[in-house]
């Protein structure tokens, strides 16, 4: 799963290779990884795959370092999702020296299911028994020595939030890595007379045809045919299709026998026997507890009676969303003003030091006003990301999915569609790209497609600067409420469009929704800060790369071609006449007298430029929505990236500014522009919320659906919908 260079480097970092961290979602795996690596981690994607890859360096007690790789959180290694496929391929192909398996001891039985599957693959494990403090509070006692005896694995008690036990777990993993060189004898479990009877013949066929035997144990590969694992079977068929036909025939015969005699199927039998093996260990003195403590309702259950209540749950969710906006705007406005002021000062300072000309215009109007307009919102974005990280790490995000599932079903979406929506900006500040990617977890192709096409309606982090700018100008007294309403409008648009699609071109039956609700826990400040910085840094990098490049292109389009010499001469003659008529006056007085001419010349230059001509040509179409040529250019650039709307307006108003306006912020210039009214400001907010996804999201839609048609559908359908809503809003409010 890693590229060859990365895989080679990982294995050279320590004597026996890198260490992987695995575990169920909500087991504390990511908390442990962040504790180990801190800021010494790198986030990217697996080559050719959009699943997130995290790796970092951890320090051992002897002063040496070891590379850690954070595997995607999974409940099993069965190929039901891309994350599960990625996790097991890293284990098989890249072969970590050892794996720290982080377990939530409060639900030990379920968490050990993943451990069993890794042991069947021959993966060296260290069991990190996390959340021991919570287990103790629930009256659960784990006999660690007994667990070690029964499993043959090193087991370490830990509390990842505080770091307790993590150093010992890592030390044991490194020892195991050096001792085993990344492989142990695979665990062999009896799967009952029906399956055990055919496995020897299947193993013989696998070994004879050498079906992935260089990566996986032959018994494990044989079981994948019984489990109908499409990923493994597909890879095996590329090696020896005839052998695979024989294996598939055996599996089909076993399945037919099980269905006729026991009314079950091989996958269920395998799962039952795995849990049977786990239960035999747990019930043999490993886990004990106070019966009264088990009977008491845990704190999470008490909270859920309120937070997931049919009536109170949605109300509390709305209050949480509104509180996020209120806190973000009230607290973040001060650092936001300071940073915006700093960029204004920088533009003025550099402008004073440089001679007039294209280079000065590029730096002050193109780069500083363009990119600075986007970076000026970093404090607000960071505060919002901080609160989102808190909700995620506390376990409340899972409750949001549970609450909204009841609503989603009515609109033809699956309950699991909620997480892509949330990631995409359902709780503002997300990104549509990982939101679209997140739809991979949906098994129904039609529900998955409907989710992919409607995720871009969410209030992603790229739209937030536009919303903050215009709500701050036209809704000064009610900015948090309007931001909150825009978020709800995004949800409403996504659900209504989904209902339309699922009733027409994407019809199909709904599938059931199953999801784990993790226990509530108090997030660590370090974990929240790491998550906040990761997202903020992505925002900053986007401003310094994509937005910078687009800002320069748009500046060039707004600057060239220049006015014809005849028109330039006309403006020069007008200034010369005023200067001659007011001979003896100071330079400042003359500048004030010629300000109108300078302003007219700047405005005419903009209109004459390539971008100006295009924007003016579009006015015949956009006039009903109240958009002038400057806004048209900004919205056109916003198809590349929504933040470009801000950078383009910043450039446009900077290029057209008079001396009196040079010290004004973009918000002040828009507020003083008579072309902007309440009606077309509302139209712009709604248009930005609904119109075409950015280029990267469109590319992801193409990749995830496999068809160019859905890319163009998302581009033009969203554009038409946004235009219609904007026209209606402008006409009704004008």
C-alpha cells in the first residue's frame, strides 16, 4: 500500500521495521498515535487511494526513535469498506514489525474480534488495553496475566488520554518486532465440522496455485473464498482463474449445505466461531465485574436518554450548531480584525516602497489583497475547527448521525450518509472532498451516488469566508443567526435534491443503518489542538498554493490588456488641465482634485481587461440575480475554489480603489459600494451555498462514480439550481 520508496524507508527506520497502530473506531487508537508522535507526524493518502495515511516518529525510553503508522480504524478485516482493505493490505504487503492493537476494555469482546483476524494473518500483536479507568468505573476487572496466558500475547493496561501505559506498549512492540521479524505462526481456529472438512482441500489448491501465498497464510486465503471476499478473490483470479473456479465451487457447495441444514451461511459460521474462541477466553477468569455495577446505567447511557431523545435531541443539536457560530464570531472577530488589519498595513507599506507599475500592482492588489483576504479569516476558521474537533473526540458526532438517521430515511438517504455530510461541512468548516470520499462506506450504490451528489451543498470551510464577509456587512447584529440559517439551508437543499434524485433517476430500495455509539469522554487538549492544526494548516496551504496561483491569474486577467493609448492620453490630458489650472497648490491638494479622474481611469481599465469584458458580457444573464461584472468574475473563479470569491473581490476592489479608499478594508469598500444592496447580498450568499462544486470536488466525483456524466451533472445542475434560487431571492427582496 505504501510506494516502494516509502516502504523501504519504513523498514530501515528500525532494526525490524515500522510499528503499526490498529484498533476499532472510538477505541482511542488515534489518541494513542497523537500521544506517541505529537507534531512529528505526516498526513497524506495511500498511493492511488484516497484513504488517509498517517505516519510519525515516536521516541523510545532509550533515546532511539521508531516509525509509527496509524492504520484506518476498522471493526474487522473483511472487505466491506476501503478502509478495511487498506488496513489488511498494509499488514500483509508492507509487513509492520509488530502491531499495537488498541482495545476499548469496556467492550473487550467486540474489540478482540479484530485481534483474532490479525492473528489469523500471522501478525505479531501487543494488546494495549485502553480506557482501563472507564472499565474500573463500570466495575469491570481485567486479569491481564490470565489474558496473556490464554492468548500468548503481551498485554499492557493503558489510559491513552493521559499517556499511561503507552510507553510500555511501544517498548514491548519493538521487542516483539525484533524477535519475530514481522511474522508469527497464524492462529488456527476450528470453524466446525462443515468448514473444517473442506479447508484442507482448499488450502492444497491455494498452495499449489500460489494464490497470494507470498503475502497471506494459505488457510486465510482459502477462508476468503468461503467469505466471498471480492477483493481477495479478484486478485487470485488474476493469478490462476482455473484454481479459483475450483475453490469457488467448493465454497458454493458448503454454502448450499449450510443453508439447507442450518439456515445459515459460511460468513456467519466463521464469525460465530471467532466469537466463540473469544468468549472461551473472556469467561475463563479474564473478565470479572460487580453485578450491581453492570446493572447501573453508565453515564453515557444517561446522557443519551436526553441527547438522543426524539424530541430533545434535534433541539439540542440546533442549539449546539448555533452556539458554535455565536462563539466563533463573537470571540474570533477580534483576532480576525487584527490579522486583516495587518494585511492592509503590509499592502500599504510595500506599496509606499515600490514605484508604480505592474509589479507593484501584482504584489499589492494581486497577492496581498487576494491571498490576504482569505488568510484574514484564519482565526475564525481555527476556532470553528477547534470546536468541531471537540465534538468529534467527545463522541457527540456519532449521536448527530443517530439523530439525523430518522430524517434521512424520508429523503431516500442511508443513515451512514450522515458522516459524509458532516465531514463535507454539515457542521460548518468541513470539506466536500473527504465528504465525497466518505460515501465509500455505503454499500448501496444508489444511496452512495445520491450522497456523493448532495454533499457539495454543505457549508464547507471554503464557503465560510464568503459567508463571514457578507453577513458581517449586511447582518451585523444577527451574524451568528444568519450563519446558522445558511447551514440549515445547505442541509435542506441536500435533502430536497436527494429526494428528487431518489424519486427519479436514482430510484432504489433503502438499506438498514447500523452504527456504534461510543461512550462519551472528555477529549484531551493535545488531541484537539493537533486535529485543529491539521485542518487549519490544510486551509493555509490551500491559500498559499491554489489560491495564490488563481489570484495571480485573475490579477493578470483584470490588468491586461491595458487601455488604448488614445484613452490613456485623454485621462492624462484631463489631469494636466487640472494641474495647470491649480498651479501653486500642494501635491496632496492636486491629488484630491484629480481623484475622480484617477477613479474613472481605474474603473475603465478594469472594464477593458479580459476579466472585465467577460464579467460585463455575463451581466445580461446575472442581472436578475443582482450580480455586477465584479461579482461575476469572483463567482466564476469560485468554481476553481470557493475562497477565490474573496480573493477576486479583494483584487478587483484594490485595482479600482482611489487614494481615499486605499486604507479601507474589503468589507468597507463593499459596504460603501452603491451597487451592493441587501437583496443581491442575500442572493450571493445563497448562490455561493448552492452553486457548482470546486474543481477538486468535481474530480473526486468523477473518481468515485467512475463516470464523467455525474461530474457534468453536478456542475450544471448545481449551477442552474443556485441561479434560480438567487434570482428568486433578489427579486423578492429588491
